[in-house]
C-alpha cells in the first residue's frame, strides 16, 4: 500500500508516497503535477478503466472538480482532466459507481453553493461527464461519501454539512442515480466536518461515522434496522479537540474495523478499538427558551428500559444561549431540578445518555417534561416534547387494509405525511399543515389499492424520513 495526500495553503501539492520495500519504513515522495491551485481533497479511482490507479481531486479556489490520469500506470506521468469547472468551492470528491454501469463516477460536495452532485462517467473513459444534482440546499456541504446504506445493492450518497450541523444520506431510489430521497441521520452534530461509512459492528449492514469540528466529537451511528431509517448514536470520543476527519481500518489485526480520527486543534491522530465503545450513546436537545426568569421545578420522562439498559439525564441553564455552561451531574430518576439548575435563568438544555450491555437491546426515550414557575408568579409551566423528530414503524405491518402511522414532533412545525407506491407515485396525503409538538397518529385505509410495498414519507420543514410497509390482501 502506498499513500496519497493533498496539501492546501503555502504548499498546494498533491503527492503520493511510494512504499519502497512494502514494510512501511522506507518512503519516496512523488509530487503529482497538475493545474490545481488549492487542493482541498484527493481520492483514488480507476476512472478510465485501464486497470491502474488514477486520482480525483478538487480545487477550492478555482471551483474545479478534476481527475488526474495515471498516464503510464507507474505514477510518474500525469494528465489533468476537468470534470466540472464551476462547482462553487468544492471541498470533497469521492469515486463510486453511482449508476451501476461498472465504471467509476464522481461524487462531490460544494461548500459555498450548498450542493451535492454526482457526475456520470458517460463512456467509461473519463472524457465525457454529465452532472446530476442530488441536493442544492445542504448548507455548508463539507464532506461526501458513497456506500450501500439501505442494503438494496446500489450506491447511496452520504454527506456532512457544517453550517446545517447535519449528517445525511440520500437513497438512490431507482438505482440509476436519477431519483434521490433524503434521509436524516443527525441535525445536531456541531459543525459536521467529515462523514464515512463502514460496517462497524459487523452485523452485515452499513453504519455511518462522523467528525464534528466544534463539537470535538468522533461518533458512529449504528444502522439498527439495516435500512438506514433508524439510527443509534455512539459517541466514540467527545473531547477530540477540533475533530476533522474519520475513517476505519483494522489497526490491531484482530479482524474487525477500528476507528481512526484526526483532530486539528489537538494536533492529534488517534485510533479507537471499536469493541471498547459499543453500548453508549446520547441525544442532545435544542436550547429551549422559557421567555421568563425561571424558578426550576422538576424533570420527568417516560421510557422503555429493557434489562441491561439504562437512561439518565444531564441539564444546564443560562441567561445567554451562546454560553450555556457545563452539564450537571447525572439525574438517574425523574424528580426535582433543585441543585441541578440555577433559578433565574431563562434558557435550558438537556442531554440524555442511553446505555446497554446487550448489542441486541436499546433503551427508548418517549418524552421528557421540564417544569418551572416564573420567579414571583405561582403558575407552573413546562416543556413536554419528544427529544427528536421520529417516524415510527406503522402497525400492524404487514396489514390487510388499515394501518396506523405515528411520529414524534419536538416543536410546532409544518408537516406533510404522504404515501407512495413502489413506483414513486403518490397514492395518499394523510396530513399537510402545521402540528403542535408531541406524538401524532394517523390511520390509513388502503381499501382500493393492490397488494405490494408502499412507502410513507414524513416531511418536517427541511427534514425528511421514509419507511416501508407491506399491504397484503
């Protein structure tokens, strides 16, 4: 194995280092000549199908997505090819067969234009390219990856958006890269900087990894249903200062994937044995505004905690939402907030920690209520809200004619709940309009529709989630 790298700033080089004797102790650097002025990423792919390794790269200053042809196959002679010369501030590129035709296409993220796109390698030679937009409002698109997230055999696309604090994947709905359905993984990953995918827990499906620059987090989202619709977050390291990149490799030779991370502010490269980190995760609420000086009363919640699992909370409050301060000590049972929060503060935030000793079990938090009175006024108020948007499995499933669809809504939002057949044709709209926070339930009667697979989709402003159900006559 050799090594490739891209350097921005005063160097602006793309280089590869030749592993001379195969032992990793003797290296020779080869600079790759190109017209790229500010190399912001590099990846390997056999773009022209000639059996050797070419390079994909981006020029953040000149808005170029490019591939560099390994002209002689030895890495000593290179030819520039422009894929797209107007992709506004491209920060990442990745090579993958998106349309399933056997050649390598290119997937890219453009920071300033909030774009995710893929370019079709039309004739398989890397000469002719056709751009296909995936998303045009992925705010601060920073990182890109491609993998089969839902296990249907085609290539899906993953992205990290720094300004949206989002980690998202787009389902390759028709398998050809022409139709995409967005699925939310996390919307609270502070300045999401990198995304990666791998079967971390070795259960046969694709999990997702992320690096959060301002949150200092390296995290794994476990693909708990194998379809990419239900995720369980494991925080691998929450104090990795300036986390900037994440990947996987078998570092200790034990046959399972370990996790690697890069932290800019800590000037650190580290790896974690994944076996030490399974079984813990967290959910963090938005900063909630009471609109008064609060005299804090209590925190209560409802949850399912199977044997071997547990849930506990931490809270914090402040008069300034920009500086919320430190988290409290653990709150293991519902009850008073005395000694946990400062009376008189206006803003409050909670964090729920979820733990399990059994990889097959998970605790479930249904809702949480924080109560307070306004200082000097004896009138109790509270927030009672699910902690996240959650589209729940319909029941029954499979069903013969009537099924119930439920979802949790953490705040007042515009909501659309639609149903589609397997061809993507809309067959019903169960709701379109504003809903208050809480659990919502809608019944669907499919009395006039044929048996088959149907998809129900929840749209909450910029958030979209889908699930599949089966109608059997």
